[in-house]
């Protein structure tokens, strides 16, 4: 039986005057180590790993971003101010050690925060990819003492780059298709009956190149919308600004990115093989989810596209930030993950700068659920590994 615990909510103010909400779980009130869990767009108060953290004799801090459940305007550079507010709060509470637990998209967020926290103030990013001032140089960014990465993907921009459907011919026409790049065409290797595929190497190479080209076009679209607004704002400073310029200067563009669930690995499981089943994070039939309304990055602002969803412009990725992680690190990889794949985990682990780093594979899907009904949940096994790792490194209270 687990010990009873206490939970206390805290409303924190960020350096730029916004609000972020966090919940502190404690079992004894005398814990010396706290484990922080955060995601850039979700609030996981009931995260399945909270009990494991408490079982390890640590406190657990679960924090939400400033805009819970809405990443329309999410810029990762600004989200670091939310992380900083939580870190400052935990240090002020007197915890000896703070361990950052990054699950899924929380991993790249924490890696990005860690990178900036290890830089001198003058070396930190001054502007977002869209040109917005970050204010990071003027903010205290307390450093973490350890990292736990659970099914981390390479970064939101990185996963979307691999998931963009490059057969989109016209961004203003969601029905436009280039047959030579259609991942759901039997001519290219897809079987609509089994909902699986086997693609030729030449097609895969053309497909990947076209995905980068589409991302580049979307980057150019976003930058064009931003520049249009900035041009209007510059004209407003003239002698006779027009009403049209006022409208453009005030307008906050929003655009749709169609067909973003088209990673070839989702239904060709011979590519980077693992325990995963055919299908994506969004369902067993990627054709439906790719053409449907729910998937990553479907509705964005130019600013959120460049900072969060562009695999070319986003700074929040393990490729760019993993080397800055030098504190002890545990990487838990779910072997049936449909969002991150073995080569992704390999690259993340190899890129970590930590001398003390551990990689453990656990059967389960991206959310740690059991792969079959007659086997234990990956969540339970992952939790036990976390307890053991925390006790070995932070258990001397």
C-alpha cells in the first residue's frame, strides 16, 4: 500500500507577467529531492509516474504551461519562462536536488531549458525564430541536478518534419496531391487492405527530400506573414498611416497545415523496426488521421510554426540541445512507441553530454500501455526503474 500524500497547488507568475500553475506532491514533507514533470502544452496533474516518484522518497512537482491544451501560439523560447518560474519556486522551497522528468514533448522542452540555463546571460537566445524578444538574458534559470527522459521524441519540429505529407501540392488546397509522392498510393508501396506498406528505397529518399522542401515552403510562408505585419507597423510610424496598415499591423495571422500524420515508419514497420504495431500516435489508420482534423501542428500562427513545429527553424530539439545535458540522466525507451523510434532514441542517448547516463528499454506503447493484454503495463515497469535510479543517485536524505 502506498503512503498517503499531500498535494498543494501554486499559482506562479513568470518573468513576463504571465501565470503558470503547478502542484506539489509530498508524502512526508521532508523530501530533499523533487522531480519536476512538465509538458509544453499539457497539464498532467494525474501523470502516471507521480506515484513512482513518491515511492522513491522524492517530492513531485507537476506544472502546466501558460496555455494548457492550446499550442496555437506556443513559442518554445517563451515557454522557457514558464519552466524558469517553476524552477525558481522549487529552489525557493529549499529542495537540495531538482530532477527534470521529460515525458514525450516534455523531454525536448527540458533539454532546451537546460541548454539555455548553462549559457551566460549574454549568450542566451535574444529572439525567437519569428523575431520576438525572449527576455532570457534577464531571467534566472536555475540548473537541474538530474534528468529522467521517458519516451522522449526528438522535438516537436523534428517529429512533424518526419510526419509532413509531402504530396501536398498547394497549401491552400487540402485535396491537392502529387501522385508520385502519395504515401497512400498502391503504386508507391501502400496496401489499403492491410493498412500497411513496404516502400522502395528510392521512394523513401524522394519522400524525405520533399518533406524538407515542404517545411521550407511553410517557413517561407510564416516569415512572409510576419514581414507583412512588420512592414505595416513601420509604415504606421510615417506621417500619414493608412487604416489598411493599421488593420494589417494589428492582425494576428493563423493558418492551417494540412496532412501532418504521414511518417512512413507508421505503417511500414520494416523501417527502423521495433515492437510497435502499424499505425500512428493518432490511430490505427494513418490515412484517416492524415486527412482528418486531429494531428500535430494543424492550426498555427507564424510564430508558433517557426518556434515549435518547423523542423528547420525550431531550436527545441535534442539534436541541438542534448549535448548540454551533463547531469546524471536516465532514458526510458518504450519499445512499441509509435511517436519516437529506435534510431531516435539512439541519437538522443548518444547525444547526451552526461558521463552518467543509462538507457533502459521497456515494452509498451508511447504512453506506456501494455502491448498485449496478458503482459504487465510498461508504466509499472518504468516506474520501478525510476524508483531504483532515483534511490541510487538522490536517495541519501
